[in-house]
């Protein structure tokens, strides 16, 4: 089951004998926690996001250890969990995004793990399995949870692209599927990034290929209501991405408005309004993704680093400082910064996803060649360089107590004391495994995550030293704009949704909820009564904009009526009134299919209308597009499928049922079931022939005990359906729901696939 596994563990390994009493007390406390009622939300303080309270990788604490040896006196505890993201700590609890490998690496489960910050005892965890992604766990996956300072609730995104919210005791509050609702793309390197909190919003990001204006792939940011999970805004500040990015947003103020900056997959640095998502400005610095966290420096400067080819030279990598606007721009946005806005550049830096640290006018970075550099933040001059390792991939340094804690990719970690002209190594330790995560500091302790364990160093006790966040004041109470929540909906026939309409002032702050609202549902056959929109039970499937007007101001949100448990499509009603890239008479696919407009087209083949994948560029050789609602379960999904080609070259074509991909792989002559390609993949021989129609039928058997069976059969269209399933794959933890989708893989974009007569039917 794609779900949680919350429990209490025995004492963690490698603890010191002097801690036995504390461990026993922690175990008893954890056991009583399982029986206690859920505590009410309360404000917390701590290392709440991966770069800490200053957003710069800097801790204000003192008396932190000079040694971080797992066998040394400063070592307090270790917990065996693999990870590549920084731990976050709040209210005496450590939250870690990691994973476990079992059965010699053939089974992987990701975890959001909650430990006692003092003892390392497991308090609870949520385990989940990846689905429909390309992630290779043995490479790297960088992401961290975050904690809401107002409530202590915890948010994180596993590789599958689920946006998840929990209370401090592990009770799931809400879940959104970024993949199935917004078509978030996945990548083999597993970059997920980490969510961040700003006021009422939790912000998740990723490259998505949704529908309509957000159909083309874009690196986008999504602001969800942190309490309910409803989408409040989305931001598309970027140009077309060429790479993924896990740069975490950093917040600041611009001319009375709250904004965030981040690197993106197009090689840009962007700025957007943190309350509305409105793009503000952008500057492109790289030919690939900018992964490091961008730093605000003073009121009018930013500092960023990247490791890909520069836009103005063939050299790779650069640390750069730009002057940014001090007034919120009017007119067309985003404003594009010019070369004259560059203050300085330092070309000694090639840094892929290691983020810089900023302290007292000094920038500290680790670069790809394994050196730690110190740079003057005002001039960009390198003040000193310290060689630490053969190379460095992703771990970022931590500055705390006048020391730098520096993990490296070769598994060594260093404690370095920075001087004006040099870096002095205080400690050099072999951590026993690759280090990809940034350290964190909390209450006199330093936490370091490796690919094998989370380690804690320091002294017992201690008090966290943070910063006070000033309360936001609302001065302007005139309504200048509207914000409708949710900002995007996908409903089945007969379903309803309740809207909240906020009046915003000129800077995007919420003034009050508005009750008197006029609605125009556009192409959607739906009625609005009060704040509730209900889709007609016989509404046609459609996608379009819904307009809301109140107080003389209007705005629009995005809406779709999507397929439910009963759906069929033979494409015969489509008018082929345009031309595709091959010059064929064609039409766009159904508008409510997610991300399908540029990936599929309706054409005529041998007298019948079918849908075919678009192969006008190599980047489109692989596609998966969702055709139904993300909450569906217990259904059968069937279609007629055909691959173009010959005996030697064919494509793969498949259907997704409840987060499992069932594929006829033409070149391999198999029928295959998979979820995460790196882990779950089973197949049986099936003699796929080119230019032959097959009927492919899929279903999921839910055994109601967390297990299930993925079933599929394929046969030549027109022949009798076989009684037996062609393949049956038992699953020990079943994904309980998931959207139906169509899939195509045409290697080198050579041979098209065709689909006809799609049918979704309920099993009961």
C-alpha cells in the first residue's frame, strides 16, 4: 500500500553507554506517545528548512563541537537511514527524508522519518514507494522536509511527486499528486527539492506540463494553503527548461511586497511574488539548471552559483552577483535584467547543486574539484582556497560557531575554521559513506546525513538560537485584486467544490473573504450556488477558464471536467480541420487530457480516426498523459493499441492503471508491468508485431489487506478475448489509487504508436 507506517522503534544503534538512561526514558516516552491523543498545533522554532532560519546555511549557535568523528566523544547517536537531503529540526524532533533498501537493493521504500533530537529514537515514520518515475536511487536524490513555524506541521515531497502534509505526530493532513494533477516530470537523478513555508502557503516546485497555457513544459512553483492543501496560486516565471532544478526558494521584501528568488531549469534566476505567484524579474546565467539556493545580499543584490556552461562563454560554472530592482516593476512582467546589472563574476566556481553560505561579507562554497573557497561578497575576489577532496557533487557547507562543517562526496567531512587568508582544518573524518546532504544545527548539536545514516554530534541539552520573524502588518485595506482558492480544479461529472474568494490589496495581502461573487463557468457545464460549484451529471468533458467577479474586480481560475470510472472514446466525432507536422489532416486530442495537446494528435489511419503520438522532436520520444481523475481506483482500463515499424524497429505502447504501467514493448517482444523502472519491473514474452492492432486490457486486484495483483492481457483485435490474464504481478504494498494514462516510447522518435477505443469501466 502506498501509505504510512507509523510506529516506535527500539533504541538506535551506536549510542554511548552513558546515554542508556536517557534512551530508556525516550523509549518509554515514545511508547506513551502512541497512546496519547493528538496534540493541538502550536508554534515552534528551530532549523525549519534546509538552509536554516537565516536562509543562508548559517547558524547563530555557539559551543558546537570541533570534532565530528562517529567514534569520538562528541558523537551522540546515529540512525541507519540512507539520505541525500538535510535534516530539519523543530520542537525537539528531527525530520529526515530518506530511504531504505531491502532484498539486496531490489526493494526501495522512501521515508519521512521523525526522531527524537536528543536521543535519536524513532517517534514515527511515513513510508512510501515511488511510482511512474525514472529515479535511480543509487545516484542521488536531494530534498528536505520543512516545518511550519506557526503549527509545527511537516511538509515534504518524495520522488513520486506527492505533496504531503503531516502534523507533528505523523497524522497525514492532506496529499496532492503533482504528477497526476499537474503532470510533474521526473528525472533519473531524483531531484525533488524541498518545500518551503511563507505565511499561509507551502510552496512546492517542479517542471510540469499541464494543459492550456501551462501545457508546454515549464519550471513552476505552486502555492498551496498549508492547512488544507488547496492550490492558492501557481507561478510560471521561467522560459522553457533544459534541465531540472532543486533550488529552494529564498524569501525577501521588495518595495513592500513579499517575494522569493530561486534558480530554475532554464539556467535562470527568477523572482516571483510570494503571495500571488506573479513573476517579477528574471536573469539567465547558465545553459543548464541552476540548482544551488540563491542568496539575497543586502537590499539590492543577489549571489548565485552554477556548474553548467555559461551563456556568454564556453567555460562551465560561475559565482555571480547581480544588482536587482528595488522598486516593484509596473507594466509587463517579468522584467529581464541586463548584463549591466551584473556587479561581479568569479569563474573559479563549478558547483552543481552545492549551495553557497553567506556570513559577514564572505561567501563560502564547495566546488566540483573538491575545494572549499572563500570569496569577498562585495568584490567577488577569491580570498582563499582549501583543497579537501578529489571532487564534490552536492553537499553544501554549514557555517556555525565560527566554523564551517563541510561534508564531501568521497565520504569525508571536515570542520574548518575560516580566517581572513586561509582555512584551518580542525577535524577530518571518514563518515563511512557518501555525503550528499548539508549539515544542520540545533540546540548545541550538528546533524550530518550520509548515504548510510544520520549522525548527531554535540552535547546533551542546549537551547536553539534562532531569529525573531516580525509580524506582517496590513496597512492598505483597499481591494485591488481577487484570489480564488482553489486556483485550479479537476472534477468528475456530478462532483462539487467549495471556493473561497479573497480580496487582495495592491501588494497581494489578503484583506477579507468576499461572499458576493459573480461566476462565469465558461466551457464547463457547471452551476454555482453561493460558494459551491457543481458539475452537471451529464456535463461534457472539457477544459477552460472560470471567471469570478467581485468588488468590481475579476480574475480567472483553471478548470477541467475529467473522466471518471465510466469513460469511452473512439475519436470519430473529432473534426480533422488542421494539419500536423507530417502534413496529415489532424485535430488536437481531448482538451481535458493532461499535457496531451503537444504530445498527441487525432489522425485518420486506414479509415478510422485514432490518436497518435507526435514525434516532431526527439524530446517527445517518451510521453505519458493522464486521461482521468487522480483519485480513481478499482477500475479496468482497456484500449486498442498499435506500433508502427517493422520486424527490427518498433515502439512501446502502454496504459497506466492505478500508478502501474503496463506496456507492450515492441523491440523486446514482451508485455511488461512496472512502477518505478529501477525497482519494480516484471514481464512475460509476447510476440508484438508491427502494424498490428492489439486489444490491451488492464486491472488491479485490491486484496483489502494492503496487497494486490496487477493484471493485464493482450490479444489481436477482433479475435476472442482470452480467458486467462497474460500477466499477473503480485504486489506486497499496493498503490490504492491513481489516474489512468496512456504511454508511448518511440526510440529516437522514429516509429509512431496509435491508440483507439479507450474504455474505463468500474470493477464493481
